[in-house]
DNA sequence: GTTAGAATCTAATACACTTTAGAAAAATAA
DNA sequence: TTATTTTTCTAAAGTGTATTAGATTCTAAC
C-alpha cells in the first residue's frame, strides 16, 4: 500500500487503545479476576472473541495495562522534574516528584489503580513484563534520596529507604480515597504541596521537635 | 444436651475459625474473585460443598474476614493507646496509634491485607457489613487529630484531614512491601517510630524549614 | 466496482465456578 | 448398644469463563 499510517492512526491502533482503556477501567474497579473479557468487549461495542484479534490473551492485556501505568507515572514525574532549575535542591526535587506522581496516579487513575490494586494478586508471569520499567522508576527515587543523605539535605538518622516507602504509601493511597469526579487539578496540586510540606517539615508547630 | 460449650470449643466453632483463616490468607494473596471455595476448602482438608454447613455463601465469608480485620486493627490500636499516661500529648498519641496500627496490619497481615487489597473490588453489599466498624475506627483518628488542631499541637495551616489520610497511606502501604518472613516485631516498632518521627518532625535537618 | 485484506461475529469447546440436595459418616447422648 | 444429632461427602445443576476456528462483514486500494 502507498499510504503509510502510524499505528495510532490505523483502525486497529485506535481500537487497541479503546480496549486498553476499557480494560484498565474495569481492572481498576473489579480486579483482574473479577473482570471478564465479555465485559471489556461490551464496553467497546464488541464481542468477547473479537478481542483476540488485538490481544493474544487476557494476561497479555493486563501486562499492557501495567506497563502503560508505569510509563505514565514515570514520564509525568520526569516532566515535572525537568521544569526545575539545574541547581534545584532536594526539597524542590521531592516536591516536584511528588507532584508528578500524584498528577499521574490521580489523573490517569484507571491505569494506576489497576496497577496498584492488582499488584500482588495476579500471576507472577504478568508482573515480569513491567518489572524493568518499575525498577527504573524506583531507581530514580532511590538516586536522589541517596544523594540527599550524602549531602546532608536529610537529617542525620533518617533512613532514606523508609522515607521513600512512606512517601510512596502516602501518595499511592491517595488513589484509593481521591474522587476525580469531585476534585480537579488544583486539588491535586494542593495534596502534592501538603505531602511535600509534611514530609519535609513535619506537622509540629514551628520550632518544636519531638523525640529527636 | 447437658454440656454447654462455648462456640470456640465446639468442633464447628473450631472449624469455623480454620476456614476463616484459610479464606483470609487466600483472599489476601489472590483477591476475592481469584480465590475459589474449592481452594479454601482444600486448605482445611474439606470439600467445597462442606463449607456451606458453616457459611451461607462466599460473600458472607468475605464479610466475616473484613469484619475481623477491622476488629483486629482497632483493638490493637486501643490497647497501645491505653498504655499511655492520661496526660499524654498529641505526639505520644500519634506514635502509639501508628505503632498499634502497624502491629495489627503487619502481624495479622492475612486479614488486613485481605481487607486492604479487596476493598473497592467486591460487591457493595459485602462492604456494608463492616462499614460501621470502619467508621468507628476512622472516627477515633479524626477525633484526636481534630483536638490537636484545636489545641495548637499541630502547626497552623496543616490540614488534619490530609494528615490523617497521608499517615494512613504510609502505614497501609507497609503491608504491601513488608515481608513478615524476613522481618520481626522489632522491625515493626522501628517502622512505627520512623513514621511517627517523620510525620511529626519531617526529614529536613534540625532548624531547617522549607516553604513555610 | 472488484478484490484483497482487515476487522468482527458466531458458535462451539472445554473447563471452572458457586450452590444445592440427599446420602454417608462421625460424634455425641441415651 | 442404640438413637440422635452434627458434620462431611458425593454428585449434579446451572451458570460463567477464556479461548479457538471458521464464516461474515466491513474497509480501502486499484
């Protein structure tokens, strides 16, 4: 053929995305095992069997959803961090990373919720496909926190490992209680600033310290 | 009959608990829809059909697991808080509550993981059974945080609502990465102290503040 | 308008699931 | 021991599942 369309322009390419979106939405709400191919197909106006023209199995479909989830998060975080000055310090970096992560998981919540909710209750083989991307993203956080530990941007005695896990927890949990119908982008920024503020400064009144 | 045994002593009572434990373990690992009654029954040496002598349906079985999960968490937190002096301040209270919550979700992780992982992907009717207990527990946290806001134990401008949700996120997320085979009770206490420390004091070096 | 290829549907296979009813076995009481 | 109750099993019903193969329809190039 003479016309040379990119994947996103072909009919199959568009259908592929529609299916992926529907799958992410349903996986996030009902879990992997609680969602049937018939239901996914129905959401895009197809019959269950027709999905197999686009995906080779339900497991692969889930793999794609998980993979896209990580890609969305990491790229959003990177674009937020890229806005910073070159000489931005740890506090600015942490704030930007939290903001990016929250934008991703609260705006593309179908994908990220599918990832968060189903992680741990899907076959191990399904995980592997997105493991590299997940490691990459984790390494990014490890990296700038470790540097903060070395340069003294973090208080002596604060375990960087536990800090990262706690920040992740606070952020990811937001995808459970945040209601994207009631809230908007401004609210996301408010949450991001709050969490960065708390993890940097704590919640005690200025000048007060407890137990250190 | 003359003998008047308590429920836990009867054969049925013991079997009931065994089934509940097996169900919690499997629900936590594979999710509600990913776990079959056959699998649960097999874990206690029974046939799937026999479960119906003890439970009227799979949904009710899940309800019991969710209910026990909340009971375990709340009672553990209460017993930790009860150890405090009467005039204990907000910082002590928060630390004790975090410790109790973490003990519960990391020690009885089958039940609590089943609750956390399946929340949001099970039929609404299943939720309702444990909603009251959940509300009670949430009210406990709301209560002492609101009081801290009123008395100035929390810095001006810190939203108590977001603080509670962030603390919950950091704690509950621990159930995802914490490995009870590798770690022990001492590690749980370490995590609790770390999280209380971070939420109270932040991670910046002493004397430093950012953005306030 | 014809034709090749892309996209979807239909219908069936094979299997797993929850739940039920009644038989069987085990435990307890008389 | 015998009778009764409690507990478990067996077998089946009915429904839903992922997946496949082949027929069918739609799309786009010529």
